[in-house]
C-alpha cells in the first residue's frame, strides 16, 4: 500500500482542489473512493476526522484534514523538488493564503449551498437561501473580476494554491450562476484554469461522474464524457 492515500469522492470540489495540487507537486498517491452514504464507511471516516469532511489525506496512518493544510503539508513533505504552490517569500505566501480563503469562503460556500439545495426534494427547497447564495456568487464574481485585471493567476506570481481552490469552486459555481458577460477578466481566467494541465487532468478523471452531479443541467457539454453522457 502506498504511504499516501487520499480519501475522496470524484465529484467533490474540495477533493479536486487537492488532486490538482498533488498533480502539480508530482506526487504518487492512492485514491480511496468514499461513500459517505454508507453508515459503516461514514463511521470509519468520522473516527479518522470527526467533521466528516472530505478530502482527507492519510500519510502512513496519520490523518491530515482541511484542504489548505493538506496542500501546505504536501509541499513541506512530499512535493518534487522545485514544485511549489505556496511561495517561499512570506508576504507572497500570505497573498496566496488570502485568495485561497476568498475562493473557499466566498465562492465554494455559496456554490455548495446551491448544490445542497438541488439535492433536497422540491418541496423542501430553500428559495430565499438560494437567492442569497446566488447574490453572494455574483458579488464575489464582481470583485474577483476587478482583482484579476492585468493578472494571469489570482495571486501575483505563478499558479498557486489559490488557483487550486479557484478552479473547482468556479467550475461548479458557474453551473448555478454563469459569469455575467461584462466580467471579461473572470471569464478569461476561467478558461486559463480549465486549460491548466493539472486542472484538465482532474476534470478528465471526474468526467464519467458528471452525469450524476445534481447541477448537471448547467454544466457545459464539453465537460461531459463523450461516451455515455
Ligand atoms: N473546509 C473543508 C471543506 C471540505 C468540504 O466541505 N468537503 C465537502 C465535499 S466538497 C464534504 O465533505 N461534504 C460532505 C459533508 O459535508 O458531509 C476543507 O477545506 O477541507
């Protein structure tokens, strides 16, 4: 068994964030697909990490939770030499952590609320909560679009942990709230993210699963598996 195992689900945005980082770092690892709907699997997972959230990295039996911590841990202990997602320079590193937080808190969170709402029976849906989540996404799109003016990646340097967070957050967010046409910087950034080899590879792995994603009606056809979509 490989020393490093990622407990994951192929449709999970936060798992994609870490899978992108693993690919950038050039790290070999095993994947353990979790079915948290199964009571025994859920109990075993909760014993490892009581929040029950995925992904969870397990390194020689030691659970490492929380995506941003996982990525920092991987860079510290397992990345191929010279491969970095958090720059060594402290102020630059703070900026990466800031934009990682922005995507987790202001894009992932409302996106997850909208996906969760779709999983409820029609008569239990939260129309007010969904409107608020859509408004939050639109507000985030507007300020991220302004921030991206003149930038290739979201922090000032190379592709970073913040872009690992941005790619799956935006991938699923746009299925609920498309990028408004005036946000040209954000639309171009989205395409740059999708063309990044590590992002494209993670999207490719998940392709056969997108037909099960609750927000699939809003997902661009190019992301579906051409066979069996
Ligand atoms: N702050 C956590 C968030 C992880 C998270 O929300 N994961 C979702 C999947 S994308 C999850 O575990 N959902 C199952 C649940 O909430 O029970 C992180 O960065 O690792």
